[in-house]
C-alpha cells in the first residue's frame, strides 16, 4: 500500500528534508584531496545530532555508519573509513535522517580536486536524469513515467542505469512502498497521487549497468570497475506537480 501524506505530515517532511539539504551542503564543503570518508561520516553524524535528528542509515539492517560514501567504481553503500580521497576521484554521499518521526533521504556526487571530462559528464548526466525523473513525478502520471524518463535520458547520453537498486517511498519509514526503478515503461505501474512521497535515486554507470556486492555485504561496485554516480532527492507529489523536499 502506498501511504498518502496529509498536509501536516508534509510540513514535517519538509522540515526533515530541509535539515538534510543543509547538512549535505556542509558536507560538500569539506570534500577535497586528503580527507577520509570516515571524517565525512563523523561530520555528518555530528551535524545530524546538532539538529536533534537521528541518522537513518546507522543500524538499518546492521549498516554501521551515518553516510554511504561511494568512491569511483563504488555504486552505492560504500562504508566510510580510512580511505583518503585523492585528486581525480569522484565520491557519492548518501545520507538519510529522521526528524520528528519523518525520514528524508538524499544523495549527490562530486569530483575531488580536478576530474577528467568524462567523469564530469557522468556526474552531470546523473544529476540531470534525476531532474528528468522529478519532472515526471506529478499527479495522473504513472510510476513508469518516472522510471522511463530517467532511463531514456541516461541512455541517450551513452551511460547505463543500475537495475539492482531502486528508489522507494519514504515517510515514517526510510523505505516504504512503492519501489521506484530507474528503468521502465511509460504509462505502466501505479498512478501517482498527491501526497505520495518518493525518494528518486538514479545510479548511473559509465560502462555496464551490472554490479556486485563485495564481501562486506554492503559495498556495491560496477562489474567492469568503471565509474558510477548517484543523485537522490526526496520528492512530494503535490496537486500542481513535484516538490523537492530535500532542498534549501
Ligand atoms: N539511499 C539509500 C537507500 O535508500 C541508502 C540506504 S543505506 C542503508 O536505500 F544503510 F540504510 F541501507
Ligand atoms: Co534512498
């Protein structure tokens, strides 16, 4: 069942999302060569606690940290630690928080220092594919319209969309129905209604869409070890169209 949020629930989700957006901006500001993924995670957790919010990922199915820090060929769920960022890397930061019982979830990818033009294009195409998906998140459209919009934009630009991980509904739980794939068919799936809140999160690979999970049970890497990028927003479907909740 897809839960529809009331106006007062949407107000709380807006608060939750705005806090998350502000924290992600702060995190973006410290990303540079020499910083470790563990340092990024510590800052994220500290900022979340300062806001009287709770890190949503820590302890979720045993996940050990507040952030997922996914570097280069890591698609998602990279575990922060002693890894030091270096010039030319790309890093995706995925962060979720719970505030007054409502979750928000967002991610971005950036280059570390100077990155090559193909990596830059991967990041831009992934960010823009999320925007294409968001544009389709409006009443009377269907879920498949979002999926199709993302996939079409990515493939038109010569990259591939990950199949193994998908976006999701979000609300009083981090993951609610429905699943929001980044591939699919126009006009298929559930009809979108005002009050639905979706985490739309394209994961885009430079080479093959296929990925595998490492021994740690979390880290997902591209099968060909080529780069991968990830952007995510928590988006409410309003009468007059999509509203991005995870923005300032
Ligand atoms: N944004 C990802 C998701 O919604 C992050 C989850 S990481 C986990 O699935 F640790 F919480 F699983
Ligand atoms: Co998510």
